[in-house]
């Protein structure tokens, strides 16, 4: 079965061109590259705000994004590195370190008034745990909530002595920040998160990107001709967008019908019958995300913010934003359902992800990978079969008994299986 990912962005749009470039560099999921392309546009659009009724100070175009994937196989770190390379070349000094104190974080933002900052932590799951358990990180959650809205913020730390006696207040003033986050974590994060982490309000501000499939493996040394040229072109395009957005404030003008498209999507979220409280909470900010993505879509065209003041959001931009955020909504729901899961459900999910990645895989290989004893594997197998998430197959071997494999339901026959597995795949058990 060949890999397929459909993005609404057509060739010529910055996000699509970035995705094509990144796909030449790594075999990470294209969903990661789509999110990274949007993160780059969010970084390049400070001072762009939509003045809509719910947002008295204007809705900024920044994004908080969290990509989830297994270590090594998902290539999530490589996907982030490709994006930060473009960001650093186009907007020098925009990135802050992965690890810092809350005070250093505030200092950095205060030093970049009305400007963009990118935080791209490779192990964001650890940060989420520290926000809950470490007094050292106290206050960062509230700061991140305020920065998401692009509001001004003052951090009063302590009084410091001045010459001649006396003291003065040491304050960091953050003015109209444009912070975007492109973080990564492994599925192990679900073993530490609780429903309270979702209900606290920070996680719902993140778009969750958690694909279940990825492209075929690409040799690490395989680089297509012209890749470096395409990188440099993307850097130039992003720098051009950033310079135009940084130089002056940009209001946003929505083409007739664009807001109606976005509002119709918001209405579907409000009418959701989702019973899982964490899942409902994760959906609360998706309507705002859709508006942000529509704005970024408008900025990613050739003209974008470079020639258009105000930035004009077309119906097409709104429609593409809804397609993307609907996909994020599905991932957010799956994310929320796994938070606080029992040990059994956590193991079951790990097993299922292996099947989804390989299409079919020997049960013994799964048991070794997730460290499951036979009795637990029997329970997981029975549950997955009952939920119709897998089927069973047997595979002939040259020596010894047949192998038992777990197979995706989409594999109907040997012809649907990966080529290296076809020759000995004999029986699919319903």
C-alpha cells in the first residue's frame, strides 16, 4: 500500500513548496511538514492581526503546534530541524533555546517587542511534566497562555539596588509578542499526562499532529538535485514575508463569504456531542486556530503581505484552513482519549501503532517491541479484533510453524500486502 497524504495547499503556495522540499530531505510524515510550513508562516507574520468580535486586541497569526511520533522511526526531530534551519536563515535570532528558566524566557521575549520568536523543543513532553511538578517552572504556564493571545505582559521579578542607595523594581515588559511553538514528543507523554493537564487550558491551545502512517524509508544520503536551491528560495520568500510584516501593522480583511465558512466550522464544534470532557476541551480553541490558519494561508501566496495591506483572506483560504483543522480535530480527540489511559490501553495503543506503521507484522515482534507477556498479548489481540482494528494472518516459514501476524483491515489479500511479505502470506482470518 503506497503512502498518501493530501494537503489542500496547491503548488506555488509557500506551505506546499516547503512540504515538497522537506519531503526530499526526509521520510517523515507529510503532516509534520505541513504543520512546520504553517509554523514558518506564523513566525514570519508579526503585527498581523484579525480584529473580530471575540478578540478585542486582535487575533494574532501565531501557532502552538505539537507533533507526536515514536523515537527514530517517525523522524519528528528531523522534520523540526528542517523548519528551524529555514527559520534561522530567514529570521536570524528568532529561535530560543529548548531549555531555559521562566525568567530567561521572559527576558528573551521582552527583548523582541512586536517581533517573532520560535520555540522548538524536541522533548516537549518533559516540559509538560515539569510545568506540573516543578516549582522552578511555576508561572510559565500562565505566561504561555498570555503569549498565545499576543497580549502585553509584565514580569516583576525582584527589586535591585541602584547606585546612590535605594532600589528599583526589576521588570521585563513583553510588548505585542508573536510566539510560535513547534514542539515534539513521543507517545510516552500519555503515560504522564492527566486529564487535569488538558483542563488547565494550555494543551487545548496546541494543534496536535499525530499521524498513523509515514512514507517509505528514504536512505539518509539520498538528496535530490536542486534541493539546496529550493531551500535558498524558501529562505528568501520567508524573509520577504517577514520584512513586510515587521515593517508595519497589518489588519486582516476577509473576502465576502470567508468568515461564513469559518463560522460554520465553529458551529459544528459547538454542536459536538462528544462526551469525553478532555476531548471537548481540546476542541475549544480549534475555531480560533482555523481563523489563524486561514490568515497564514493568505500570507503564503506570492503576493501575501508583501503587496496587500490589509492582508486579504479569500474563501479558498478559509476552506483550506477548515480542511486542515478538521484533521487536527481528529488528532486532538485521539490525543485526549489517550490522556490518563489505563496501562492496558496504553499498551494496546502501542501495539496498534506498530500494525499501522507496517500494515502487517508478526505478533512476536510486537510483543518484544512493547515488552508484553503472552497473557497480556492475548487480551490485547482479542480487544483489537473485537474493535475490528486488526485481522489475523498466517505466514509460511522455511522452518518451524507458521508465523501469526496482525494485519490492518485494509489488507484484504496477499496482493495488498507489502511486496516483501507477499510470497508466504497464505491465509487471512476474518
